[in-house]
C-alpha cells in the first residue's frame, strides 16, 4: 500500500507542479481571479447591500445559496452522527448497578438492579467512572463561559462590519457549551440542554435560513432575493438586503451552535449520553 | 408558479427534511408521509420543468436575484431536464419501498433516516440542476455526507466499508474542488457557462489541462470508474437495503451526469475531443472497466455484491459512451443514465424485498425463491433482462446507441466489451434464476412439487417495484421519443 | 405494391399475451384455464386468417407500433412469407393446445399454469417474428422467444433440465447477443436502415466482400435456432422438455423462427442480387449441405426417439436454408414451402413420441418393438408423417422436396441434388425401420401385448389431424404453395 | 539560478500547498490507522483551502472589509485594487465547514468501527473480518 | 506583507502536519493537528483572509481538535504508525 501511495502521490504531485508553472505569479493584482469577478464585488457591495464586510455580503447574499447548503452540510453531519452513534433507549442495556449522588452532601449511592430511588431533585444520576469536577476548572469555566458567549453574540451581530458572522459565532457559542460539558460532565450538560432541544434547534436554524429564502419566494421574488423583504420590513431594498443577511446569519448561528454540541455529545459518549469526556 | 419550479425542486425537499427532523422528535409516524409528499412535489416540479424545457428551451433561474456570473444560477437544459425527473422519481419509488425496511431495521431512527434520505435527494437534485461549479461541490458534499450516513447503517462491516468510501469520496470531491480552483485561477469565474466562454484562448494552458484531468479523476472516483472503484462494492453491499436502493441507482449516475456536464458545458467538446484528444485512451479504460466489472461480478457468490460489480461495469458503459466523441455514443451514454438508474433501482428493490423476507442475499439463501416470492422474482427477471439488454426493455436501446457509437468511432474494442459484458450478464442472472428456480432439487426423480409456501413482500414494496419494472419496458418503447425530443438537443450542434 | 395499414398484425401478436392474466387468475380451475388458451389460439388463428385474402390479393399489411430512430422501429409488415409462417404456427397452436392438455394431465405434470403462460408468450413471439418488417423487430421477437422458451425447456426443474437449459441459453442467447446484435448494428451503420426490402438493404452500399462474408456468417450462425452446424447441439439437449414443447417449439416455432430469420436475412437484408454476384449464396449452401448430411448420419445412430427426431429436424431445417440459398426461384419456393410441410410432418412425429411416452413410458426406439399392435393409430400416423419427412407421396413433404430438387437443377448445382437425394435415403433408413418393427416384428420379439391401448383422446386426436393434414397437403398445397410463389415472385420477379 | 529561486519564492505558497496535499494524500492511502487517515484527510482539505486563499492574495491590497463611516451618505469611492479578492474566502468558508462536517462523520464511523472490532488498525480489522 | 514570516509559517505548517501524521500517539496527533490548524490560521490572516482565518481558528484549531480528542478518548490512543 505504501508503494502504491507513493506512486500516486508522486504522479499527482508532478501533475500539480507541472500545472502550477502556468499560474499567474502569486499575489499578482492582474491575475484573472483578481480582475474578473472580484472587482464587481468589491466595488458594488456597499451600493447593493450596504454591508461593508465584502466576505459577509458575498457569503450571505451573492452566493447565499451556497451558504444555505453549507449550513445544510453541517446539519446533515449532525444528523449523521446522531443516526450512526446514538444508542436508542430501547437498545441501551441498563447497567446492573446504577450510581446516584446526593448533591448537597456529595454522598454516592450504589443501587442494584430492581431498586429505585424516590424522585427527588436532591439526587443526580452519575456514572461509574464519575470523578468530581475539579473546582478550579469548574469555577474558571463558569466565569469564562458568559464572556465567551457574549463575544460569540458580538461576532454574529457584528459580522456585517468585521470579520465573523453566523458561522464563526455559532461555533464559538457551541464551543462554550462544549466547554461546559468538558468542565462538568456530559450528563449535566445534557440536563441543561436536552437532546431534543438540540435536535430541534439544528433544524430551526437551517429553517430560518431557508425560510427567509422561501419568504422572498412567497413575496414574488426569486428564492433568497432579500430585496423582496423591503415591503415587510418597511425599508428600502438595499437595507432590506442587509437585514436579510442578518436574519440568515442568525439562522446559521443557531444551526451551527446546536450541531456542534450535538456532534460533540454523540462522539464524546459514543452515543450513550453518559460518561462524556 | 411554474417559473419557480427550479427553486421548488430543491427547496421543498430541503425544508421538508428539516420538518421531518423536527417531526422525528415529536411524532415519528409523521416522518414518512412528509417525506413522500416532499419527494412527490420534487418529482412534480421536475416533470413540470422538463415540459417547460421542451416548450421554451433553456431555463435560467437566478438565485437571490443576482445575475450570473455574480450570483448563482440554475440552468435547466435538455440534459438535466431529462436527468431531474429520473432522480426524483427513482428516489420517490425507493422511499415508498423503504417504509417497511425502516420499520423492520431501525424503527427508533426513522426520523433521522428520512431526514438524511430527503437531504440526499436534495443534494442530488441540486447537483443536477445547478449551473455553478462551486455550488455543485457543496451539493456534492451534502449528497455524499448523507450518503455515508445512510450507507453506514447496515451490517457489521458497513461502517468500515463506508469509511473507506468516505476517504475516497473526500479525495474525489476535493480533486473536483481543486480542479475548479485551477479553472478559477485562470479564468476568474465559477459559473459553468461563463467558464466555457472564457476558456477558448486558454486551451493550450497547462493549468486548464491539469484542471480537466483533476476534475475528471475526482468525478471518476465518485462514480467508481474501474481502477478507482474499490470502495463501491463493499459500501453498497453491506448497507441496509433502503439506503442502497437509493444510492446505488443514483449516485454513480449523477456523477456520470456531472462528467458529461463538464465535458459538454464547462470544458466544451472542442477542448476535450479536439485539443486534448485523449478519448481513445479513456475509451480503453472504459473497456477495461466493463470487462473487469463483469469478471469480478462473475466471481461473487452473493447477489447484492454481484449487482454492485454490475454497477461498476455499467459505469464503464457510460464513461465509454460519453468519450466515444460522437453523437450516437453520447446519446447512448445519456440514455443509459436514465435506463441504468431505473434498472439498478429495479434489481436493488428486489434485493430489498428478498432481504426483508429471507434475511439474506447470498446465493445459498435464494433457493426456491421463484416459488416463495414469485412477484418479486418476476420483476427481477424484467430488471435482469434490461441489464442484459433484451428488447424491448430500455437497456437494449442504450446499448444499441453505445454499440452504434462504437462502430462509428471504430472503437471495436468497446463494442466487444459491451457484448462481452452482456453475455456475462446473461450468465450472472441466469445463474441466479437457476438457483431460485431449481434448487432445492426434488428428492426422487420426476415431477415432485416443491413445497411452495408463498412469502411475498408487502404491497408497499411490490407496488414501487412493479412501477419500475413496467417503466423499464415503457421507457424502452418510448426511446424514440426520448431521443428525438430530448437527447438529441443535449448534444451541441456541430458535434459529429 | 399496395399496402394497407391495419392493427391486425399487432392484435395477432398481442392476443395470446392478453390471456396470460386470465390464465394466471384461473389457475385453480384447469378447465377454465385451458379454455382461455383455446380462446386465444382460435382467436389468433382467425386474426391471421382474416389477413390471408388481402395477402393473396397481393397487398401487404403494415403497422408501425413505435419508431425508435430512422429506419429502426417496431413495425409489422405482413407479406406472403410471413403469412405462410404465421398460418402454420397459429394453426398448429390450436392442435398443440389440445395435445398439451392430454399430455400434461396424462402425466400429472406440475406447474401447468406456468407452462400455458409461457407457451402463450412463445406464440406471440413467433407470430411477431413472422410479421416483423425489419431486423430490429425480428431480433426483438427472436430474443423474447428464446427467453420464453427457457422455462418450458427446463420445465422438469431437475439437474438434467438445468444443464440442458444452460446449453440452450448459451447457444441461442449467446449467439444472438454475440453475433446477431453487432451484425445488425453494423448493417444499420452501413445502410442507415433495418427495414427489409425486396432488393436487400445492403445492396446499394459499398461494402467490402470480406466484411459482407463476415456479416453473413454472423447472421447465419447467430440465429442459432436454425441449428446450422456447428450451432446445433442445443436442439437435442432441449429435448428434455415436455413433448408438446418439443413438438410445437422445437419442430415448428423456435427452429422455424431461426430458419425464417435466415431466409429474411438472405432475401431482405442481403438480397439475391448481392448474394449471387458475390457468390455468398453458395457458401451458405455448402454449410447447409454439410448440416443436412451430418445431421442425417447422426440421426441414424440414435436410440432415443426424441433425439432422433431432433437430429432429423436439424437436417430438415437446412433443406430450407439450402433451398433459399440456391437463389433459384424453384429452390426458394421449395425452401419456403418446406417450412409448412416439414412443420406438419414433424409435429405429428413428436406427437406420436409423446403419445407413446404417455401411454407406455417408453422413450427409446429399442423398446418400441411391436408397439404397433398396442397403438395402431399412433403408429399409422407416425408412418404417414415419416413418409412426409422422407419426401415420398402421398404426403406434403413430397412437393417441397420436388421443388427443392428442381431448384438445384435450375441453379445448375447437381451436387446439391445428390445431397438431397442421399439425405432422403438416409431419412428413410432411420424412419422406416421404426414403423416396420412396430408392426411387423416376430410375435416372440414383441414387447407389448396384443391389446389396443392408446394414449388419451386429447393426445391421439391431434396427431391424427396433423397426419391427415400432411396427406391433404399433397393434393391441395394451397394456400402455402401460392404464398411461397408470391414471395419468390416478388423477390426475383419470376 | 536567481531565476529559479525567484520562481520558487514567487510561487512558494503553491509549492507548499502541493506538499501538504501530497502529505495528506499519502497518509490517506498508506496509513494503517483509521484516525491517522482522518488526520491526513483534514490536512488534504486544508491544503486545498490554502491554495484557494493563495489565489485571493493581491499585492498591496488590504483585507476585504470596506472602510466606511456610518450613514447612507458616506460613500467612498472604492477601488478594487485596494482590497483582496473576497471570493475565494467565501468559497473557503464553505470548504472549512464541509471539512469539519466530514470530520464529524468520519469520527463517528471510526467509533462505530472501534465498537465492532475493538481496534482502529485497518489490517487488524481485516484479519478479524477474514477470520469470521 | 512580510514575506519571511510567511515563509517561516509555511514551513512550520508542513512540519506540524508531518508531525501529526508521524507521532505514535493519537492524542498527540490530535494536539499536533490543532497546532497545524492554528498555524494555518495564522498564515491566512497574514494573507489577509481574516474571515477564513477566524473560521479556521474556531473550527480547525478549536472544535475539530475537541472532536478528535473526544473520539480518541472513546476509542484508543494506540497506533502503530
């Protein structure tokens, strides 16, 4: 296999190097890529969408259709991970001995099969390998997480004017929840943000994007033509585009946030939703 | 409404997939009807689009209202006008058939299954309908990712087979992306029609040459063209039959479509057949693909795996036909996309029915199947005859055009390969028929009745199967109309 | 020539397909099921018959079902030759249906519904082939016939049936896909059409003689149903089928479709001008003559009655090919006429073999000594039919052989006349002893008691009818002779 | 010689991207461990992203965010040469997302495989498969 | 643009990439991969692709690494190559 790999790599590499000889010089302002389409975007973006961050404008408007599917890609990755890994409650064998922890005292109780604990908020279910979260980490993360989330919201909201946008913000939001799950444990995180909620949020996020597009369609414009929203939002078509971009960015943010958590939950627990990282 | 068909075609399945995924959390029983409705709408719009194309010619739909090449646009011409209904109808039929399979195999995961299913169809439809080279990549990834998910749900070996598919598929998609990058670097455009407009002065450029080769290798990887086919048989064999029934007929065919699209629209036949002039070599590759596919299929003692090797051989048919570089060959290739999708669907639905009832698909499991499942096997016979290429089933006519193209291009090797593969197919399928028909042998000589206990698949699986089986014959009979009204406009004027 | 457009050819093809659902539905009550078969058989015969007057008037009936591409369509054209063949096969279907009932019930065969269904498909395909207007349609029905015959050949579903079925498929389907299909496409590429024409579609094209030679033999060997050596060995193997199948299909429909296809190729695709100018006709003649002699010799050494009949069929089929390939008007008339004459004779022989099997369970000639005392009617019919095959009066076979002999003279090919006569002698050598031993053996050698015990009436009546027809055809060879002459006249102008 | 060096330097990015891509490709083909293959796959993908980003680079230009004031009336005249080509960036955002999605699916598959065979080495898995 | 830094980081990227593939411990590989992604992110921000760099920082160096670590945690660190 190694030899085959080497041959393939050498052949492919040779082809690519051979082709690179015909490329325009690196960072040449006169290359076709820099002179054909991009000037249009650079020069017209502000007029047509009133979004200074050209990348955001192109991403969410000119090529908004790509981005919708990009969100769908991440959504489908989430669904695939769930589909493949999640062990349904019916299949999941309940371990013979279960562990509960009395939250107030920290006493751990072991229950044999058949015994039950009266429903009470004082006890929380834990796993056999459970170790108490480190206090420093736990507290540190608790302090950090709100700031991370605030920053994430800023990134989403300010995507029009600075680097960032729904995707980056969503990832950061998701990362903050993942951080919570790492610093505590997966059970706690899932209790805060249930699987069902995550699953629905994923779909809702993408739906916001696609729904905005479909709304334009209902308003007798082409799909994703945000200028159709002008009538609904009572603004001029150019500002409507800007608002439309914000709407879809929020959708992307929600979808990405939920999907990242979803994938993490499934991968880190191999689909059992206990014993996280 | 009809002017929004191009958008509806992709949006309705997409939104429905989202709704299905929510419904999966609320009420699982809703998932299936929503999926059927969504694909029904998609099928309706695709047929509507085809008729519009027949009336008006090429339809351009600007997404976001931005005119290409700034924005993304859908171009629907005769080629994808023809492929779209095939994709959506094949997906719809298999979906109906998969209901029982899902109930039997993973009842708890019906929600995500249908979500992925509909998303995959969205991706495939999007690939076919788009006119933007990069958009195609994104949709390709949707179709692939969902496909990995669907295929990995199966037997014990399914995840490993799928992971290998994932590696190969990713390399393929990345190669395609890289090729598009090369085109972008020399033309600055991503729109297919626009690239074709900008390319002619650059025909001698090494970068364009490399772009073409890389794109082709990428697409060949995804379609399992012979030396690059290794991922396909295992991935399709070990998957659950609901998924393989969707992916086996469509994925390779859609990639063949992409290849033809690249040849016809992006790089233009002038570049491919006149400037580059490597088509003889590719046709010989196709010959090897066909022969090897047939031979490898002969080796298998397992119905589903045998069929997957036939898929590999059929890919050789289409690649070879497209690269013959003449009208008849290309007609055959385009026609074969349609026919092979239907044929493969037919035989994979049969496998689905068999697995549903018998729980196995090795040759040993098929004994006495004609007595046990006469209706399923009846449809199997039709599908098999079509793959063999017996008139009046549709498989004959695409083979007809392919052989005619081979003769006109003086590619007698390709002709012999096609005939050889037909003959091998006769052997392959009649071997299966024999097992189903004769075995188990009666104990004492003479006219012993086989204990025939009918155990036929449920109606929701039989009806789609028969729709396909009958359509194999109908498509065959209407080949003339399809060619005269659609396929002949696919081929650019001046193409010999 | 005047043509009429009419849907009747299509109806003739479809009528037996349409009853299949009815047969399947009524599989529980055999009497209803068989009556459907009869209805279809009679209806088919009547539809074919209804076209006869028009054909005899010299018109042709045309119907296009679908046009695939220019020059290639599913299209029917009823001409004299097609009519002749259709008339033979549709009339014999009625008789065979009756015989099948007697045979299948007599032996309590399994899967009778399946049997009747595929029988009906076979007949559709046969009529379709007879009426096809172009090579594509012919090929289509040829393939359908091959595949629909497979379940009939392998009806017993045992190991022997399986190996015979394999052989059958290998030869028939393999040759048609491997040889006919490419040959047809090359023709299409050369001529741009596949419609049979009076002068042959390849006539006007500039084709090199070597390619022409290759094409011709791709067709001749590709239509392996005609059992021209070396593509013959499926035919004896296929005799494992139930006897009615052997009778109708392997003496009449299947093999005749093969021969009919070759006749069409010779007359409609190549055309006699081209064949005679390039001397390719002679090449076919030599192959056919070889098959005639070798087939007859092998038949001599056979013990199994059905195998003997199979080799006899192989030889007789080549008479037809030989006659047409001689390219002389009389020879062609004889060849075409032999389609009909041989059909009635051979089917009788097969019916007799089947009747013997039903009544006594014997398959081999060596076990049939003295059987005439037990089954006098059957063996009398057998005698008459064998005379027809040998080509002696008072049977129809005489006429066709007479024309064939005249044809060799007309073509100045005395060598083939010798072949014909010698082969007839061989025919006599293997047929006459059977009858002789059946009736005139010494009482102590007889293997059967001297008590008349015939097969069921459903078996015996059909064979009496066909034997009678064989005799009648000598005195009244119409409409077959007329049809054959019309066909020859339209091709050669003589 | 200087020509060669200048060619090498002028397209240094392209050479590096090819190197990385080949490293990734080699890992995907030749490595035995499934997770290593996935790492290789990611390197492969990022190499392509690097390539695209390199296309976008423009000498003497700044990041593609327009300088602007607030309010509709503040419109500078924008010159295309001043800003880096944004289009490859947009495309690559999508590609990164696709990359992470593929990564997630691949890892999920690897976990499934591990659950079945208790190893991630491909040859060990294949031995187990063959033994069955 | 400061091209020596560019060249230096490009070289580092290659080293990190090779390292991730060579190291005999999957957890180490995951971490090195994170480093690789981060180098990449730096490189892109130098090239002016701020949005891409931002995304790579959050996705490649952030979440992807977490996924890797999680997956390695659920499977095994052992590797032979």
